C-alpha cells in the first residue's frame, strides 16, 4: 500500500466537525518524533497527538506522570517539523494545568508558542472542565479526555476499563457533558463499555475520538508504538497491532551485529574510492617526510 493521496489543506477544527456531520471517521494517532510525524503525514491521518504516553513509549518512565513540560515540548517541536496537514494536539502533562486556570493557560500557551501546536488536550472532568474553559477563553482549542485517564489511574483503581457501574458510568457521562459545555472542540473516550459510549454519543455535539470505547465514536486513536508493535511489553485489550516492528528491528540489528562480527559488512559497495595517483602522491609525501 502506498502513501495516502493527500488533500494538502491543513485539517482544521471545522473540518473535523464536518467529518463528524458527514459520518466520515476521524483518524488520530500519537507521534513523538520527526520520522513518525512524517509517516503520519504520508498516511493521511487527520489528527496527531503528541501524547504524554511519550513518557512510557519513548522516555522509559513507568507511567505518564513524570514527563515534564520541557520534555514533551522537545518532542512536540520535532513532530511539528514533520507535519503539514494533520491537526497537531499537545497533551498537557500531569501537574501543568490542575492547580489553577492561570497554570493551565500558561501551559497551553507554551504548546502553541514553543511547539506550534494547534490545540491541547487535558484529562478529566469536574474542575478540569473549568480549566478547559479557561484555556479556550484564552484562545487555545482544547480536546477533553474522559473514562480511563492515565494521569490519575491510581485514583481510578489502576489501568482498567471505567464506567462499569451505573454510578461510575454516570460520572463519565457528566464529565463528557461538562467538557463539551466548557467549549472543548473534541473529546477522547478511553476504555469504557460500548453501551456507555452509545448512550453518551446521543448527547454529544462535538467529535468524539475513541480508544477502547467501541465503534460508535466519530473517530479512533491508537498509540503509535501499540499500533506498530514497537512496544511488546504491554498490550491493552483495545489495541490492534498493524505490524510487529519490534521483532523486525531486533532481527535487523542481530543481522547487522552478525555481519560486523564476520566482517561481511561493510562490503565494496559501501566503500569510498580515491584515484590511484592521489594515493601515490600521498605515499611520496610520506616518504619525503620520513627521509627529511
Ligand atoms: O497520551 C496519549 O497517548 C493519549 C491517548 C491514549 C489518547 O492520551
């Protein structure tokens, strides 16, 4: 399969609403570096999230909590350089937006000014809907995120599906409605039962992107390393792998190591040439130096 024939116009918030209205599914992926961004660009995805999942996938932290604003901004700038068309969203790290509206606005502005993001994402409802409202009013579009919110997974009882009791399902619904009411342009639903998604979808007027939330959302998102099988340590139920790149990469590096050890690499095709007369002149120069 070759690259997706690209409609070169950048994806806007309006475009996402139009897609929702037309029933055209929205394709979203995460990306954390320049090569991944340019692959997402060539594949014609609609939205690229510089997710705080970078904490686990590329920075080696155990969960998403430790990643800092400076760390994610460096990744976001690399993604920016690889993207022209998809809408680019920066994921506000834990601890950068919860304390006050001022903190939230300042963090959102850093994503826009220092990394060229078009929007930011934050997790949770309740007070976080107010943070979303403040960021939107200060000029930056916000994507919400409800259900399993990894930054507060401990409080939710770990990395598990949410909304499986009537009370918890009601809370997820309330959070989604509060974020919509706060002015979010879109919301991620993560790890909730399909039946609950269907029920909330009846009340949503903005594009909803699902991850482990069933087929009735307006689009889907997968984490880059999960989708491509680069990380094989952890595979949530909702992940579909479209490649097994980790094994492909291990096999390639093993083959390289074997070639180096047996001197099969480099071969003549990897070598630079020099004119024989230049080597002859070099030998003469060296000979003169030795006899001087
Ligand atoms: O950080 C992330 O990758 C996310 C997606 C799962 C939506 O928040």
